[in-house]
């Protein structure tokens, strides 16, 4: 599945592919059958890691920034991460960085 979707997503604007994947994970995580399918597809063995007084299921985690609003928690949890950092706490919504973002700049520089 990854080999089919990757080329399509990489042709899109990075922000658009981010929104598409986040929306797909949100939908998939909210339905029992699709959530179960993702869990089976991305099943990982338990390799507990202890850090900061916590025990994580495995050492692979998703850092902050992908799901800032906590929209796809169930779908992301089905992907086998040992931990997921979701959102942040601020008194008011924060604006994003102006375009072009770092990824877009890096892609432009690589194409030269």
C-alpha cells in the first residue's frame, strides 16, 4: 500500500498531503473495522523502553507537530507507535510558519 500511495502523496504540495493523510487517519481510526485493519497491518512487537519515569511499548514514537489538534489520535495509535505526542496547550490558537516552509525550501534547493 505504501509503494502505491507514496508517489502520489510526494507529488502533492506538502501541506495538502499532510491534510489528506491526517483526514484519512482520522476517519480510519473512528471505525472499528478500519482501526482493527490498521492495527493488524502495523502490528509491532512489544519492546518496552523506560524513560522519564514512564514505560513505552516500543522505542518508536511520533513527535509533536503532525496532529496539532488531536484529530487522528485513534488512527495514529493503530500504527504501532510506542508513544505519540499530540497537540499542545496554549491559551489561543497559534499561527503557523509563513510559506514556504522548511520542507518546501529544501525540495526547491534539491531540484536545482
